[in-house]
C-alpha cells in the first residue's frame, strides 16, 4: 500500500493540473486558476473577434478555436507562430494573441495550457524538474502512439535522467493525428532511448485468424510501421 500511495495514475492533463496547482505562481498565475472547457473557450474567442470587429457569421469562433488548438498542440505560443507565418494568417494570429492575453487576464487555462504550462514549468525551473524526476523514477505511458508533441517533451524531460521509461503502443492503431497525435513519437522511440528493449505483443485475443490475416494484409501497406506478425489461439 505504501508504494501504491506514492503512484500517480492519471491522464497527462490531470497530472498537469495537479502540478500547476502547486507551482503555477512561478509562471505568474494565481493558484486558484480556472480551467475553461470548450464552451467557455469559445465564449472568450467570440468576445475577441467582436473586439476585433470580425463578423461571427463570416468568421466562426469554432474555426479560430481549431487553429489555436492545432498550434498549441505543437507547444507553440503567438511568438512562435510569428516566426512560422505559414501556420496562421494575420487574422488568426491577431485572434490568438488577444485570446492568450484575455485568458491570462482571467487567470484561466484551456486544456492545451495544462500541457504547455507544465512543460514550461519543467523547462524554465530545473529545480522543480529535478524534484519530480526524483519522485517519478519509473514512468509508464499507455497508448503511446496517441501522444502529441508537448506530451512527448514532458515525458522526455522527466525520463532523460534515469531512463526508466516503459511505453505501450501500436503505431498501426494511430488514428488521432487530426487532434495532434504524432506517430513519430513511437516510431523514433529506440532512437530517443538507445538502450530500449522491445517486447512485441503479437498474440491477439479478440479476433479469429481469418480476420487477423485480412487486417495484416491491409495494414502491411502502411509505409511507417514496425514489423509484427499477429496470431491467435
């Protein structure tokens, strides 16, 4: 029980919220920050577009929210986007900048911020990172093929020192690129962690061999994958 009580079993976002409750003052926020859901986020964007004189019918808030989510999933701030202008046009960038300012003024974070601010905390405050490296000496990440750029950076920072990292995943089941998942995280794992031991879990417990054979013939056409041979008993 003593060991289990020290374990954190959670989503990336929940872990981020927990860490930030403890340390967000270092990032110039108050500890009682709000976490805005999609509806609250859209309300902020609508206020921003109205302040910028944009017609909601011609420029729906959902469109701006989608672009903001896309760049924040990559861990980018408005300053980063300014250096890579192909990611947003002038209008989108103006909304993004004003949105970030209004969120900061409200002492609020959106779901993407829970990851971005956690990474910023670790990157900017080595003493905080070292403390959690000591606490999280063994790390396991499930569904690793679905991790995005910021989640990868957080895991890399925490695991680089002790290298006690286990990930479970299947690049053939990577279906969330539309929401920021980066298949390269799992494809490049052995390169990022050279002493990796790979254990292939090739036995399937759900399907008949006929179904497995059919699926194998389809998925074999993917160019970015690791070789595996599924079978069932």
